[in-house]
C-alpha cells in the first residue's frame, strides 16, 4: 500500500494566537508541507480544487508546478480536478506540462467535486451534472490516447483533428476517477479500466466493499486485467504522538468545518461524540498514533479486498503549521513503512 497526503489548502486560524494566517504565508506553508512529505518518504501529495472563500486551491496546476520544482521523488496530483467544469483540452495541456516539469511524477484524478460552486461560476447548468462529466471524461481519454482527435459532443465545440500539445513524459498519463458513493460511478470507472479513487467522508469504510467489488466486476467483464483496476482511498486523517493528542489537536478544526457544512446543507450540528465515533476503529476518520493509524489502514484494505493507495486529507482550519508538519513526518516515517507490505 502506498501512503500520501491530500490538501484542500484551507484558510487557517492559528489555534494558539487566534491569528488568521495570510494567504501568502499559507501557500508558503503548503509548499513546506509538500517538501517535507517528499523528504519523509511519502508516495504522493494531492491538491484539491474548490472555488470557495475558505480554500486557496482554485488553481491546482499552479500549486503543483511550484511543488514540482521543490521536490524530486514524490508523486504529485489533483485531488480532484473538477472535470465537469473544465475544458478537457486545457486540463490535458496543463497536466502534461506539469508531468514534463516533474519528470513523470504526475497523477490526474478527475471527478465532479463535492461542492457545486464551480457550475454557476463557469456558466454551467447543474442539471447537466452527470452528462458534463461523462462527455468530458470521454474527450480527455481520447486526447490522452491520440495527439490528433476527431470528436463531437453536446457541451463543447467539436475537435476536427487538431493536435493537442505538449505530450506528457508518462505514456500514458495516469488518470484516476474520483468517486463518492454512486454505484454508476464505480461501474463507469471499471468499464473504462481506470484506477479508482474513493472519497470516504463519512460512514464505515467497510460499507464501500460492495461498491469496490462492483467496480472490479465491471472492469473484469469489460476485459481489463486486475492489475489495471487499482483502488485508492481519499480519507480524512491525522497522525499524532498519541491517540488523545491527535484527537485534541484536530477536533476544533473538525468541528468548525463540519458545523459550516451542516449549516449550508441543513444537517444536524456535529458533536464531540460524533467525532469520537468517526475516529474509532470502524469510522471514516483515520486518526491516532502511528500504530493505530497503520492498524486501521491494514484492516480497511483487507475489508475492501486490497487497496493500492491511501491519501490522508489533513486540511483543518485550526491546525497549527508545526502540528501539520509533525503529522506529515509521522505518516511518512512511522505509518508508511508499517503498511508497505500490504
């Protein structure tokens, strides 16, 4: 199992001083985090895409380009690129260029995103949520497979043989499909033979087992070899020196994040009991000391029939930079070696 980190580059209020970290400083902190992940031996670092006030990740390729120049080994990628709201030609050009800068260390994870702000921002109809993604994924894959493409669809002007440049260092450029809990999304990824990145935000990870099985069956029936049907997990998590210190460090920011989401979506306000439950052995949050996190990673991989990659999303609006650096260090030096043989 490969282990990495994902970041949504949230705004941060320093928990010790109450000071809101400025945007320029926050981006510099992020690049330090990525450089440390590289040095600590982690497999990957992903940058999300959001178009909201509380995040600084609206332009992931720009951040990834800066990260590529500061690292030498770690794989870099999106987590996820909101393909429904983007032009597949530009997405391919940007990530192919990134792959050249990074000398073949780029992964492109595409999905529809968990927020909807991108649709009105780019003049798109939310009613086209599914058809936009399906059509644009088809075009993206055709561009990956051929420099000159002939293609037509509903949501973008046709291509009539134009060339798409540059071409990436990797052939082919790895494209993963990010999914939530919709069976159709798992089947689509399997039929296309694309690696799967499952976002587990709540509930019990083992409940995704039937959906992962559905993906593998769809892929096998479409004629794709098992080695191509990789499964990755995007999960909330944090590693501390002890279970209690990890929980106490993360809880204030977790409460702030999920209180805002609950308010926007009409959910019940979160509680500490809910946090403790979701951080427990069967919960969606991978939190604790290195042994606890490693044990949970092993158990969840077994429950899902094998997992190739897990990325811990450590974004937290009240997490001190020093604490985040410590979490990344422990994840790379203590957790990753414990699960390398899984």
